[in-house]
C-alpha cells in the first residue's frame, strides 16, 4: 500500500469521524454555532453597515478635492467622507420618518372621526334596501351603537393591555437596550472597517498568497468580485428604482388632487425596496389611506397605481435593476418567493442578489466549459 493511499484513507477516516461526531451531537453543535453567531451579531451588523456605506463613501470621495495634493486634504479625505456618509444616511432616515409619521397620526385621527358616521350611513342604506328581508331590516333598525361608549371601552382595553405590558417593562427595556448596544457596537466596527479597508484587503490577499495555491486564490477573488458587483449593482439600482417609483406616485397623486400624496409616495417608494411584491404592499396601504377620505378616489388611485406598476415593471425595473444584475424576471420572482417564504422580508431583499450572483457564476462557468470543449 502506497503512501498516497494511506494518506487518502486517513483523510476519509477523519472526515467520517467528524461526520459521526456531528450527527451524534447535532443539537450541541447547532447550539454552539448559534451562540457564536449571537455573540458576533454586532460585528456582522457592522460589516453590513460598512458594506452599504462604502457604496456611498466611494461616491463622496470622488468629489472631495480629488486632484488635491495637499497632505492635510489627503489625510482628512477618509474621516471627513465617512462622517458625511453617516450624516447622509441619518438625514435620509429622518426625512422618511418626518414624511410618514405625521401623516400616519393624522390618518389614525381621521379614522376615529370618520368611522362612526360612515358605519351609520351604511346601516341606514342597508335598512332602506332590505325591505324584502323583514327580519334583517328589523335587526338593523334595532341596532343602536353608542360609539362614544365603544371607543371608551376600546381605550379601557388598551389601558388594561398597557398595564399588562408595564409588568414586563424591564425585559422590554433590556431588549431595546441590547439592540441599541448592538447597533452602536456595529456602527463603531463599521467605522474601523471603512477607515482601514485598503489595509484589510491587502492583509487578506497576503494571507491567500501565503496559504493557498495561485489558482485557488484567483478563483476566490473572481467569486468575490462577481458577488460584490452583483450586490452593489442591486443595492444602487433598487434604491434608484424606489426613488423613481415613489416620486412618480407622489407627483401623479398631486396632479390628480388625491389626499396623502407625499406620504403614499414615500410608502410606495420604501416598500418598492422589496422586489416584485413591494409595490403591491405600498398600493394596499395607500389605497386604504385614500379610502378613509374618499372611496371613489381610492378606486382611481388603484387604477393609477396599476398603470404606474406596469410602467415600472416593463420599463423602469428592467432598465435600472434587471439589466444591472443580469437576472431574468422568472428567477427574480422565484428568488423573492423562496427567500420570503424561508427568511421573511430579509429573504426577499437578499434572495435576488444572491440568486443573481449564483446565476452569473454558473453562466460564466458553463460558457468556459463549452468553449473549452469546442
């Protein structure tokens, strides 16, 4: 028996032993992995923040005295642009909150004022048109809802629920504090990553040169570049498409003199970040908002948004997002459906770029193998 055969048998034996240990202690292993990921959650969040902000950082650095040879300007370029990137992100979030929250509060107030008379009007209409059904007509006539008392009971129920919530306020505060702590740690880690991204990239490349074969290193770099290109194109394209569809919705509603134009446009734009199904979620929310004011205008809004979605689906999305990631519409729908079913909204957001990356890698590998055979 040769040395190579002995080596292969040893490797197979080690792999078999590891697999057996994993199967026998699967719960312990999964628990240990979950504990490691839980401990590393702030750092993983920091990596995500750094990756997204890096797209904005590169744009800002191009306009921060790009031709200057002043040492002070060169030295200050990275920290100043990092601060500007965070400031831009905070401004965008505050702007969205300022647009949506006041309108949402006014809508809730409007609903509490409009629901009682609307319900009474429906009851009277039903009484007038139910003459052929005497039993139902009599029941409707005997219905007498004291809306003030009903609202009072609702408030009492809410107060009772608030009392129950108050008993667990300590755990809630602890949970919120933990989340805030993770965000703060993740943000600090993201700043470190952005400040030293060239150094970290060089160190990673040196490690691959030291421990991997050149072919393996080149393959890893190729995969990383492909995934990065797909994700960055998807993020930029999705944000651009969301701004376009939200602006067009708000503009169209303003021209049609519909209520809540800015708020609905903002909601449609934000929900459009979810591929394929996001616009329909925004349409349902917007239609409900408009319905509280004018049911006829709600119908007009639905028709308007259907036309706008056709424009978005056939012209805007393929040009802005679809062509940038190179993924056919059929696979976009499949990625959103499977990703959303398994991982929820996060799966919807990440399913498309992950599928596009795999699609591009597989397509290039198939082309390479076919050309090699030819």
